[in-house]
């Protein structure tokens, strides 16, 4: 075996999913609706009118899915908790059957030697809270703190690593600025408020964890490195705006207590003055940062592209995935070294990395060949190793995703899983990429 890809002894190899994308049964056993339950049942919002009523039926098949992770040798599993399954109205009443579901899942993961990592909010806000303004209502920081306390008190210790939020940028950009994701708003004035309240809620949750938790809590962000299409002043400024908007908007407040100045430039009159008390709340010390990496962006100035005035430039020399993302593994190394240099080499887990390539709706004689995904994983894991060799404190990697699942408003049209799901029969079939990833895990990276 080549020794060139040696990973740290305690490096954790896992896979990741999210509640609304895999569980199904969104209203079972006393669960309340989330905004994604509402959004997915709103005509015209979802490709092919797909929804999460069944998804991967993980709510009923969770034990077999843990068995699948065991079979693949997974050491960790990152999942998300459906807030409205646990608290149907988002605050106040706790639904014991909702809590029981996650407790059984966690106990079974532990019995199988798999470390659970839970994300408290992965986009599926309780609909009852959205009725009260959702992320636009400043009270949501306390609502999220209350929900966090329920989860921390019940499961901390068995869960030793918590993430408060998943990708506040996507929630804001998709849910409040461009409207492609729930709750489907398109408002330049709402987006900064929602984004700020997401960070305030994160800060409140971390404060609660420091009071009742004994292990680790962090934040998961998507980072997409920006490269200028040219060295023209316009393209360089556009690249800086895009980089501030997607990559610094969340980590700067958390690490420095300040927003990037470009945000006022981008949002203009729609960017409020934020109280110092808010910035102090957001700036809670964290135990780790989760980085989700998919692709890079080559940015050019585009006066017409509201409000960022930036557009991507397609790179013809590289492969693109089914979601239209360039395969660019060097961007992962660049992202990890950028985080190290800008934020003082914090402990990082790559909490999502993967790709959608075309896979058939059904396996053929028990096999699903996905060479492009095998190549994607190999290249990106090598990119991680390169960052580790550059001194980055990377402590784990979760492939997105364990299962083919509901790709939000793109429905079931995009398959990210290393395990194929036949959505007619719910049959799971490990793809070639699952076998490859399992061999990498078993060899602790040497099979890369
Ligand atoms: N150009 N461009 N932009 C790329 C920006 C990526 C934004 N989307 C994500 O990161 C989502 C993350 C989410 O956690 C998961 O729930 C989603 O299923 C995956 C796959 O979509 C990724």
C-alpha cells in the first residue's frame, strides 16, 4: 500500500444526511409540519412536484440504514434533528415520540461503534415559528435556545459533537433573497435580517451548550472559494464581494465579531446597523467549524446580476456535476488553507463533500457503477490530505451523502448518495463509490 496518504490517527471517516431529505413521515407520531413540508406541498415550488412525505423512509428504515453504515465501516454519522418532530410548535411542548426516534437512532449508532454528530437546524424550520415571522423575528434566538436545551439535556454525552446550524448562507440566499428554497421569500431587506438572526440563534445555542453541555459544539458553513475571471479592477472587486458574501459573512462575525464591510456595499440601505450586543452574542468561542465544500466559482463583474453584481464564468476545461458545479478539488485545499490562515487554524471537520452525477433509477443486477463519483471522492480526499500536509487541523470527513435523497427543490432528480435508493421499492444498493469509500476508510486513507 502507498504510504503517501497517511491521515492523522484520530481522523474520523463518516457520511452525512439531513432530516427532511431522508426521513419521510414528516407528520408521524405527533410531529408538527416544517416550512419544507409546506413548501414541498405548494404547487410549482418543487421539481416534478416531489416532496418529503416518503423520501428514503428513513423514519421507518433507520435500523437497516445504521446496519448499512456498519457494513461500510463508517466511523461517524452526521444527521440532523427535525425541530418540529421534537417540538411540534417549535417552542413549549415537547413531543416524546419525536425525541424517542432520535434517542433510539443515537443509541443504535453507538452500539455499532458509529459516532453520532447532530445538526440541530438543517433548514426545516417549524412552520408554527414561521407563522410568527421565523428567522425574521428576533425572538427566534430564544426559541432556538429553548429547543437546543431540550436536545442538549437529553442527548449530550451520547452525542459528543453538535452543530447548531447548517449553512446559514443557503438558508438566507435561497430562502429570503432569491426565493428558490423555503420559505421562498425574495426580499433584499429581509435577507440581512434573517441572516443576522440565524447567527444570533447560533450564539444563543452555544451559550446554552456552555451551560448544560460537556462536549463539543460548532457551526457548519458552506465555503465556495472565489477566483477572479480576470485581473480587471471590476472582476477583482466582484470576486471580493462574492467572497465576502458567501465565505466571510458567517465566519467573520463568529471569529472577529464583525461583518465584512462589503455587505453594506452589496445591500446598501437594506443593511442595518447591528447592535454591539448582537455581535457579542454571535462571537461565542466554538470547538470546531464544519466546512461543506462542493465547488469553486470563477467570478466576473455583472452589473445586471442583482444585488451582488457578480456572475459565474463556466470553466470548459473541467467536468461539471449534475447540479452544474465544476469539479475542482484544488478548491477544497485552497478553502481549508484559507480557513487556517484567516481564522487561526481552528479544528475543522469537512461536514459535507460529494457530487450528483447521473445514476440510473434502478440498480443493474445489484450494482450501480458511478466512476465519476469514485473519481470525485478520490480527488477531493487527496485534496484534504494536501491541506493536512500544509498544517490544517482537519479532524474528519463526512461524504455527502450516505443515501440518494430529496435534493430540496430539485426533488429526487439529483442523486448525491454513495448508496443508491430505488424510490419505488426503497431498496438500498451500495454504489461502486460506496465500495471505494469503504476501502479508503478501512485503510485509513492509504487506498486513496
Ligand atoms: N454554485 N454554487 N454553489 C454551490 C453552493 C452549495 C450550496 N448548497 C449546498 O451546500 C448544499 C448542502 C446542503 O447541506 C445539503 O442538504 C444539500 O443536499 C447539498 C447538495 O446540494 C449541499
